[in-house]
C-alpha cells in the first residue's frame, strides 16, 4: 500500500510503501479486543481493600451471655452481623493482569495497525520536530493537517522540543516507536507515523514475516 508523505507544514515529501505484513492484514476485532482487555486489566491498580473480622478495631468482649437471653448466640462484635464488624469475603489487594502470549500481542498490534490503514486513518510525516518548542505554533501546523485527535509515533528518540510543544494540545499523544500499543492506537482518531517509525516497525516485524506469522 502506497501512501503520501507530508511535512508538518502540509508540504509534499514524496511517498512511501506500507509493508503488507504490518499494515495489510484483514483486521480481526476479536484479537484486538483481547489485547485491549489485556492492557486495561494490567494497568488496574488492584489496591482495593476492606477489613475482615481480624482487622477491625472492636472490643473482644463477649456481647452477652451464651444462653438465657432468648436471642441468637454471639461472641465479640468483630463479625459481619454487627455494625462496625469486618466485611465477609471483601476485596483484597491483587493483580488483575491476565496472561497473553507474546506472539499474540505482537499479532494484535499488527491487526490494529492494519485496521487504521484500512480505515484510511494513517498519516505519514517526514519527521516530528519543533524548532522553538511553542505550543501555539505546533497547533497551527497540526490544523493544516487536520490533526485534532491523533497519536504521533516517532523513532526511538523523540525531539524534546516537539514533545514539550505537543503535551499541552488536547487529544494529542506522542510516543516513541518502542511504546506503540493497541490501546493508544485505537483511542485516537488518526495515527501519525514518521518515516523513522515506519522503518522501525518494518524491521520489528520482519522476523514474523519470515516465519510465516501473517495472522
């Protein structure tokens, strides 16, 4: 698939061929959904906690005598039946993460990239840089490319001035190519890739192409 390469000032910078083994797959919604679920569960803090009967601070004295009251028999007030008692089977700190094979995660990323390519929501720019690091100037350049909601992926090293200028623009994220992921790709309307990011992605998935993991 051939796409035009543009500059941040909406100028033409030639064209580039998108690798079929990265951007030419038939997107599988089930695989993409599995990956999004994997990511969202992994990022959950899992710090929820409620006190059980061994943790509440109450008196340990027996409420009343065992027999002869006409009521149910009780010990101390730490049990769940009493106000201020511990919670029965309450939440405890734990990890919500689920397992997912590395090859499946890599395949899901390729399907997410292919979904963006199929929808025509990929923009390729020559490079992501900002001379002065000013947000207003970068916002004006983005408006020329109609980038109001976008994920921008550059090479392994990001331009510090560009990151500084872009971080104050709503609905715009900037990531190095090693941080690209399915969740961030889907949460933004446009996926903006630099030529350096394209080369890195092609090299990253070249091994999968050789072994025939086309999805």
